[in-house]
């Protein structure tokens, strides 16, 4: 909580961590989450979601949802194709910050960019999910929500195996696209789909 504590000493109490999941896949949405942790009820074991098992991620997700202010924004594949993945990610980050039940005094954004339309003060933190508990919590929420979406997508489109690869460009997924063609969840601006 060093970054959050430093901001608290400057008078910024409600610090939101913001992160996303799903920039790289060939299918599905990009999901951003904003989390303001309760300093008196910090979940134990917060870390970059990619370093946690799915079981621990899901347990932490439940705890974060019960103890923190949380907002999520989902931007679908169609919008990603229209405005590009970078702009779609920044849009999702802006929307989840706006949707928080309490206004953040400061936002810590994972990555290099502060979304240009984000209202209020913010700092971009490279590898923030390993440097800020708030960003780590947001990374967990975004990842769990996106995984849930892709598991539901697998019920509607069972031929792609979304429950296994979550839309990433694995060999299994690329073979399924070669056989069945793309579905409405696929990002047609992403290679190899853009070359079809």
C-alpha cells in the first residue's frame, strides 16, 4: 500500500486502483475494474492476477467485492474493432472510474497511459499490479469478470473452447476459427482474423 499511503499523507483518502483484462485475445470484451480498498479490511494475498491460481483469484474476488468499492466496465469486440484496443481499454477504464459509488480522490492506473477523459487526478503506474494493492485488486476483479463472461460464451458458442483459452489465440482456438469461421465475439481487426 506504499503508493496509497503516500497519497493518503497528502490528503487523498479514496484512492482507486484501475486495471484491465483482455487486451490481447482474439475474442471477447476488454474488461476494466476500479477498486477503492477499505484500509481496515484489506484482503490477504493481493497480487497481480496473472500470478494467482484461478481458485485464489476467485476467493479474493469475493472478498474484494464484500469489503471494497468496486465498479466494472465492459467494452465488446464490436467497439474494439471500431475504435481499436488501446482506445477501448482507455474507454473502459474511464467508465469504471465514473461508475464508482464514491468519487475517487486519486486514481492509480496500471500501465503507461492515463485515460484522457478521466476526471480528477491520476497517475499511470508501470507494472502497477505488482506495485499497488489497489491495482492488484482491480486486476483480480477484471480477470475474474472476464473469465466468467468467456465461460458463458462457451455455452453459446461451444465449438471454440472459450472456457479453456478465454479467447486468446491458442492453437486450439485458431483451429476452431479455421473450421467454423469467426463468431460475433471475435475481434475482426485482430490478426489473423483481419487477414481473412
